């Protein structure tokens, strides 16, 4: 059975609606070539959902920003598809374009519900009667993977927090409408911001029920879907732990922006998209060891396919066979470029793993967060790592943050580690004032307490794990063993040494999908990390299902305010494969790597010092650190 929550399928449906002429009578005219007008909000949505070749196949020969049309020449031989967010600036620019149209006819598509007043403005501006169609397509978010989405982060400029929540809620509403889901809403009750956001989502669902937008969307569901809204601050550790799967590593070590990777040394821009790259689709969730094997097989397959096209072989072929081989040359060229792309990316990852000493750092991270050694052993190894001049300041800060999370009461040990961190002989550049403040206030601002077998646990099974990491005795493939089992919560249990840590999201999803454990969601004593999930039920859901408190759910949409990680997307992918009766997707207002998350936490700790928004007193901060 195909997944009921498929973001790629949504993109396919909207592509048909926007661009395919046979399903769009307004475009089935003598003028076939067309231009696409977008705004700043929809440009990333288009670029991440559709390739240039896809658009060209549907006669889209030009893409322009709506705000730049005033300087263009008239092109009456082209039709125009307009795809914009129905916001004030874009509506004004659209009205200006319609007042002096550059193109033959216009089709208007909005990424969200458009207000009646805005439609009236557009109608008044259409003096030349060039509009053929107006439609809402509900995609005020970007599709990254089939199971991963992102919405545009609300403006962080000073202003009412309520305004940001409204925009965020509207983006989530467009997601629900595009998936045709009307969910129960669960949110972290410990967060005022999430309560405000969840309430806005509920308000928009209930108010749009009057417009019949949510009528019968759950008709085929025995149980209602669930929208889970989580605060990144409730799990600050997952972005800090070094990832070891392909897509996650690319974002961690190089960076991915709108599915584009900029290689630092060559400056080359490469696209990573599961819908456009078959190898990436198959390898994106593989760990580093399996990735190297997969890539070698990819290269071998290319060699096999191209061997028959060598000059020697071509001489021995008849004309029919020769024609068949020659027609495959473009395919071979495409495959060759794909191999070169991934070779460059994997080579850069491999270079950075060695340069940043990530084998040792990653192993120590897993040891700390998963309680694999006793506290004295961890403290000694951490002091050794902090004293290593070859380890970057950022990696040292991240290790100390994990240590604070694991041993929040060991303030004396932390003080000695921070003092060593400040040694200019072993740490260069020196940690910033913001980083030192973050280390001091980490436990105050974030929910960081990890479960531990005890501060001095020293079980025989755990105490000698460091002995496994002798580089002269073990190969990469041995480190990344792919044997996977399921534990009691149906979560993947991996014997991969570098992937022992499972994001906190796994425990939350296990509770949501286990009917016997539903009551735990309302108990602070039994939920992971004392998480209390409050619940809001839209009127439509209450009317259809009655009481939903004890109902299990088989469709879960997770949204992280403050940022999601590719590792959480990988977890959701694994769960979708292991539990086909339950469908998951996950997203956030941004996709984080560890450096971005540390910067974000530093900003939050510093910003929270002054409630009036003024710059914090740096001297006072320094006194607090000392």
C-alpha cells in the first residue's frame, strides 16, 4: 500500500495542476510557450520541487521574479503562470503587473488561501481581462525529501510574537490541506510558544471548516491523524551529535541549502535531490561504511555498461547494435557526471573526517550520551580531547555540552574542563564569550538531562568500548555493521558503534503509536525527558470521531519549532520502512547542523539576558562566567 503521507506525491499533483497543458484547458491554446512568475516565498518551493528540465518539458522557457517585471519588455507571444504567496507585497506587485501586462494571458496560483479582499483588488487591476484562471494550491512549504519538509522561518526582527505564530500556523495549515488531513494537535505543554502556535493552527482549522476546506478529508481514516508540535529546545542534543549517514553528513560537513551543495575547495554547486538522482535516493540514509560500498558498486556498474561501447567493441558490432550503443551515449554521460558528483562529495567528506579527527570525536560523543563508560573514564578521555590542539574549538564546545547534559551536577569537573578549554596553547581560536555563557547556562535554558545508569557505572560490557577503536585493527565496514533489530518500543536498535544514539523523537513516536501507552502522554513521570504533550481537537475531528484521547494513530506529522535535523528524517524513514501500517513525516522551520545549532543556542542564551531586547551587559556576563 502506498504511503498516505507522501510529500513528493503532493509535488507531482501540483506540477500537473500548474504546468501540464492536457489537464489545464486554459493553457491548451495556440500559444504554448510560457513564463513562470514567482515571488521570494515561492521561488525556493519551485526550485526544490521541480527541475529545470521538467519545466522545459512543459514549455516553461523563462522564470522571473514578480518584483522585477517592471523592467521587462512585453512578450505577448508568451502565456504566464503566476505562482505566489498571497501576502500584501506580492498582491500589490501582481496588481501592478496586471495593470500593464507583459504577457498574453495569466493563470494565477496561490500557495495558500487568498482573502476575498485581495481577489477583489486583483479583479479591479485586470482591466485588460488577461486572467484565465485563479486557483489555490496549498504549498506554503518546501519539500526536501518525501518525508521531510521545511517552512520559511518567521521573521525574527523585533515585533509581536503573535504575528510570527500566525505566519507559522498558516504554513502548517497549507501542509495539512495539501495532504488532505485534519489532525488532532499535540504540543509540548511546557512551551508557551508552542501553545500559541498550536492554538493558531486550531483556530485556522476551525475557521476554514466554514469554507468546507476540511470537510471529509479524513473520511478514509478509522482514526484521526496527529500533528505533533515539538520544541527544539526540549531536545538540544540530537543536533550536537555527529551524524554518520550520507545526507546528514553532507549537511554537517559541507552544508545543504535548498538541496544545493557548495563544495568549499572547488566552489562547484551540486544538486542533491532524491527525485532527480537515483543513486542519492538509494544512498541518502546509508551509514558511511555502507555508502563507500554502495558507491564502489555504482562505479563498477558504470564500467560494465560502458565496456561494450569501447572502440574495440564498436568495431565488432553490426549496424543495428552500433545504433543501440550510440543512442545510449547521453545516458552514459549522465551516469558519468553523477559518479563524478558523488565522488567529489564523498571525497570531501572523507577529507574532513580525517582533518577534524571525527572518528575519535564521534566515538566519544556516543560514549557520553549513551553511557558506554564510567564517569571517571569519560572525564579522563574528555580532558584528553580538550587538551588536543588538533581538535577544533567548536568540537570541544559540543563535547562539553554533551557532558553537561549527562552530568549536570558535576560542576567542579566542568569548571576544570572549561578552564582547560580556555588554554590558548591547546585551543585556538579561543572560545567566544557566547560559547562560554552557553556552557554555563546550558542546563538552565534547555532540557538536557540524559538517562544514566549512574555517574560511576562501570559495567564490564561498557567500560572497554574504547579498546574497539584502534585504527590499526578495525575497518570502516566493521564499524558500520548493518545488523538492525527492534527493541520493545519498535525502534531501530543498531549495533553500529557510531550510531548508538537514537533521537528523542523515537521515544515520542513510540508512545504515540502504542495504544497501551497513550495515557503516558499525560503523565510527566513516564514520558521521555518529562515531556507533557497537551492536546487540541478541531471541531471537525470531534464531530467525526468523538473522544480521541485513547485512539491510536497511524498518521503522524511532526513539526519542530527551532529546527529539525536530517537524522530525525532518517529515523522517520527507518520507522516508515519498519512499520508500514503507520506513516510519518517530519519537518521544521529550518534544517540544522551542529554549527548552526550552537550559534542558535548562543543567540538564545545571550538574547534572554535582557527582556527589553537591549544588548546584554558583556562585563556582567564575563563576571558571571568567572
